[in-house]
């Protein structure tokens, strides 16, 4: 779950269950260009990141664990 969505300054990723391994949250723009990648510990179920530098638009996130895709979705930035 990602909230708030849309967001202007910060976005929170809340994972419903702990993953067995550490994972990475990747943020891409609408052209699939990687903008940021955030390594996270398996025990951290809530992650908060600043998105204030992103322009208005739709962005996509992927959550990967050992190179396998676990979750994906989109978020909207609206300042």
C-alpha cells in the first residue's frame, strides 16, 4: 500500500507482511527511467521517502527481493 496517493512531498510504503530477505523499492518515471532505488531491511514494514523533487505526474514503483518482482504499482505526484 502506498499513501498518500496522490502526494506532494512524502510517500509511505506499507508492506502487509515481512519479506524473508532485504528488498529494494525502485521508482521510475512514465518513460520507465529509474529515478531512485531505496534498499530496505526485511524487518522494516513501513518506508517513507521524499518525493518533493519530482515533477507533477505519474510514477511507477517496483519492490524487488533477490531480483524477483514482489510488488508493483503507480503513484501520482501533485504539487
